[in-house]
């Protein structure tokens, strides 16, 4: 409380008066409200009960029974005891026979007679003139009775008193009379005395007759008295006394009712006076109860403080009785405020106000610490209650077979929706749709974060105010021994918050050896696709809660609990998004439509490689925006070596997942039903599927992988990790490409090679029994060329760049088969040998540009098994070849546009 200026009284009206005079007091710093006026004395008498505060410069009160001059002292709650520059004079009012009075005044005056009897006289008859013969009118100056008694102890100014003091009389009746007037008054008094002495003798001389008449009268009275004795006896006075008593009793009966009414009126008047004077205390219990019902606790506290200062030490039974009633009401108020203090939820300002009120009421104990512990228990109960209610709800859904999720994890149940697309749909949905589709544990995370963000700041601010001394009385000392316990409560709440979220989202991050493992590891297992799309939203809620805590200036060990939670949640979100994206990429083979789009620059491919690229880039963008970008006071995720290593693995796995999709598409078990495997019913033959898939695999290596590397690097992914992941993926695709290539060759080359022997010996052809010279190339050669042309046409339609390699491998197979077949012939005729030379020459001349070293060696091996030709046979062979070229010119034209196979190049390498 701020100490204000002391009150100063600078003026009063009137400046004197008897007890009960209404005094208007003016001054400075007399308080800013009625409650600030806590003390008022006039001439040393407490007048607070009659004080009425008007303004900060005006107070009205009634004076007390103080006599004499004294200061007017005002005491306020802000400025303490004040001072006064003026004085008020109080005096006692003398009651006379003509003075109106509210009390009974006995107006009967008894005069002491010289002969020992008292005789009542009229009040007017005792009013004597001044013995000095001086007038006292206009003498406003008076000497106080107390001052006269102090100056003349044991004396009196009454002329009839035996202790009469002339000095007292003069100071009392003539304090302003001049000395000359007093001298003249003394002369007058002397004349009166002389005149009184001379007057007695002259009086007797002048009234002798009267005196004699009085003697005669006395004689008559004597005679009458003696006759009365004879007639009534000597007890005549007793009879008279009896008569007087009877008269008195009769008079008492007449006035008894009047006197009783007077007594009752006096009692009522006194009771009303007491009730009016002490009405504050007498009505205080009722007023306190009424103000408590209204909630005006400040007024109750101020009235209680005022009553305690005025009547707390009073020994008057009536005051003690009413003050005990006040204490009972205050004790009830302490109980009401104590219940409100621990009743939650409650605002911070309301709690501080209740704590201050309890301190003002001198409540035993530590209300602030009680409130702090109540808030801790309340927040802890809210967190666990939220967890339990949502857990019961998910368990009920799990028992019904819904798996704890709604609507397929927020994706609307779409089979081919990517995690990023699901997240975007979540962000675009309304609050109602969000609440209806979100998994139960996601709703629990949102509610838990909201509970902590709403309630925890008030508890922290209350603890800061407690240890800062703001909630303690000025005379109290801060109990620093409670600081460790307060820190434990703060950390307990944050650990419970972290444990609840970890148990719902990342149960593997809980320490199995920890004490609270079973407490939090209570959620059932759910499918990855049900919770993963919601993880970025969950991370957003936790970050919002963390930002709220950052504004509170918490210690680092408290913030580390939430900071570690966010770090683990980011890693979990990163892993889950990539894993679900990998699963989605693995299932892309079900979306293959087998529609090839040929690009002169990059070759042919279907939509699958582009779909794969879009899914991976979409996932990478989502991870970068929601996970990798560090928010305020968060550790950079990629600075952690383990995270970088895991990121390399995740990128590699999500890229390689498409290779698994391609493998499922073509290299599946031949006995499996394609429809059951997800392959379209409109799919082409196995050879075409292998060729298209091989083209997609090569397109991934040549185009998609470099583009993915550039996209990831532009998205702020580390270059070294991305490059390593892409290189590993490229090796995987290279291996897959080789397997596809071999599978296609197996499907295409083996039938071509298998038909050579059948066609060669069609009609039981025998090379050793040929009796005619050859006139044309045999049919099996033409079939070989036609089959190679068919392969050529099939490959050109998909990927022209693949023609050279595939044709080269077919030619190698044909060469090996021809060498084997020629080596198996044991006997040659001249015409048979010429026919074999002609067939081999036709094949090698047409396929010259596509014969590799291996194929050339095979054809050379076949020629070496044949007998040598003569010159004539060579000319005959040339004629047949010329005829062959003329007749088969259209077929041979297919081989003219082929790019020759480069020396030293691998025929099956497509990189």
C-alpha cells in the first residue's frame, strides 16, 4: 500500500460548544473515500462513531464530552495520524430553571434557615442582584470552572457558602470589569452594609405598633395551642403529620402514572441514544451477512478492521457480545473465501483478490500456497481426465472394429490419396468436418494442448507473484523453502503432458524402464495411414502450446521437457510421412494404364514415373514446411547426425519403393491372377508389359532421379544425403533394369532361337543329301529376320532408343544357335555347304551393323565348321544373295535405319 500525505485540519465551524455540537471540519488529505477515515478525536475524545466523511477536504462530526481547548486530530488509512492548526473549546452547559432540557431537572430550591430548617422558595426569589451593584451584561469572557478550582482549591464563589472566596467571585463574575469600577462597587457594598446596620434600629422604632401586634398574635397562638392540647391532646402534631402523609400518598397516586411514563420515556431516550451512537457495531453482523451474500467482500473487510480497532479490546458486555457475532460472521467469510480459493477454474485476478482478502482477514496458514497446490492438482486432473475420456472412446471404437479412426484418417477413405493430399484436405476442412473426421487421439492432443495453454500460465504467474512477495502481507516473509516443491509441481505437469502425448502418438519413445511407462503406454495400436496425415496438425498444436510457454520465461529445464517432445515428434512425423509415402508409392502399380507416351529426347514411358515423382516431391515439400523448418527456440533437425543418416535412408527407401512397384507389376509369380494382384484387365501381353516397365525403369534413371535430386536440394534437403540416397537408388534401378531386360529377352529371344532348328530341318532337310545348287536363301533365315523385325517394331513403338541394344542381344542369340546347329552337322554335301554359306552370309550381311563381338565370334565359329567354297561356288553364292536382296528389299529396309551397335558397348546396358 502506498503511504500518502498526513491529514491537516485548517478550519472548524463553530469553534466552541457543548457535548454533541455538530462540528464541520475542513482541511487537506482527509481521505479519498469513507473507508479511509479510521480515526477522529476532538479535545482528546474519540468522535469517530459520529464522523461523516464528505470529501477529501470536509468531515462532519459531533463533539464529545471534552472540556477546554483541544486539537482536532484526523487519522486516515493512507496518511496515518494528522495535525491541526486550529482548536475547539468544549464546555459544560449550566442548567437553569428556564433552560430547556432533555433531562429531568429538580427546580425546587431549599434555603438554609438560621434555625436549622429548610424552606422551599421560588427560584425567582433567590436570584440576587450583584452585591457590588455592577452590571455583568456584555462580559463575554469567562474563566473556566476548572481553572478557578485549580487556583482556589477548597473555595467557592457562592455568597452563601462558608468557603466563599472574593477572588473567585470577582474572576467568575467580573473578569473584564475595570479596576475603577471595582473600586466603585466596593464603595457601594460598604454603603449597603452601613445602611443595613442603621436600618435594624430605625426599623424597630418605626414599626413598634406592628411588633406589638405580632406579640399579641403570638399570645393568641399560645392560647390557641393550649386549647388545642386540651381538646386534642399533646399529639396534635402527629395527627398533622399523618394528614400530611395521607396527602402526600394521595398526591403520589395522582402523579405515579406520569412519573412512570417519564421513566419509560427516559429509558427509551437513553436506549435510542446508545443505539444511534453505536449503530455501526450493533448493525455490523447483519450488514456483514448481507454484504457476503452480495459478494462485497472489500466492504466487509473494511468494516471489520474498523470494528476491531474500536471495539476489539472493549470490556463492555454488550459490545463484546456483538463483536463476538462479528467474529463468527468473519469466520464464516474465511470459510467461503477458502472454498472459492480452491474452486477451479478461476481467473488469476480473482485468485489474487481472494488471497489478499484472506490475508486482510488474518486467516491462519498460507492461502497463496493453498491456491498454488489446488491449481496444480486441477491442471493435473484435467490432463489425465482428457486422456482417459478419449482413451475410453477409442477403446469403444476399437471394440466396434473402427480401429480408433474416423473416415480413413481424415482422407475420406480415398485409396490413392497421398499423405500430403490428405493433410491439405485436413487443413481445408471446416471445424465441424475436422472434428468429425479426426482420430480420437488427435482430438485428445488438441484438447490437452488447449488445457495446458489455458491453465498453466495462470499457475506460473501465481507462483512468480508468490515468491516475489506480491501475495503476502507487508510484514510477512517469503518462504523460499517452498521453491523446490513448486519447481517439482511445474516439472510434473510438463512431464505428464509430454507422457500423455508420447503414449498416444509415440509409445516407442517412452522409456520401458521408467516408472510411468505403464501409466502412459495404454493406447491400442493403429494403422499407420490412420494417424500419419494428422501428425503435422498435431505438431502445429504442440508448437502453439510451446510458444505460449515461451512467453512465460520458464527455466530451461522446464522448457527442455517440451522441446524434447517437439524434437521427437518432428522425427516421428518425418519418419511416418516418408514411410506412408513409401507405401503409397509401392501401390502405384495398381494405377498403371499401359498408355505409353514417347518423347524423342527421353524415350517412352507411362504416367507412373511422373506420378511417383509428384508423390515424392509433394511429401518432401510437406516435410520441409512442417518438420524441417525449425520454429522459435527449436533445435535444427538436420544438425543431428542420426537424423541426417535416417533421412538418407528414408529418401532412398521412398525412391526405391517405385522399383518395388515396377517389380510387382511384371516380375510377379506367373501363377498369380493379374486382377487379384491389382494389374489392370486391359493390360497388354507379358512381352509388352516387360518392355513398357523396362522403359519406365530406364526413364526413372535418366530423367526422374536427377529431377528428384534437384527438387530435394532446392527444398533445403542436405545435398550430400540426397546425392547418396539417389546414387543408391540408381543402383537399385540398374539391377531391376537388368532383370527386366533379361526377362524380356527370355520372353522374346528364346522363341526366336527355338524356331530356328525346327524351321531349318522342316521337311526332314538333310545338309549331306542336298543334290541341287541353292537358288535362294532358305525360309528359316527369312523367319529369323522377320522375328527380329517384329521385335524391332515392338521396341520402336515403346522406346526407339532401346532397339539397338535389344536387336544386338537377339543377334547374339541367333549367332550362338547357328554355331551350335552347324557344329552338330556331321556330313556336308557340296550344295548343302553352299546353302549353309549362303544362309550365314545373308544373316550376317543384313545384321552386320548389329553384330557384337560375341555375335561375330559365334558366326565365325559357324563358318569354320563349313567346308570351304570354290570360286565358282562363291559366284553362285553372290548371285543368290543379290536375288535375296532384291526380293526381300522391303524387309531389309527395316534394318537400314537402325543405329549401328557401337564397338565395346554393352548391348543390355540402358543407362
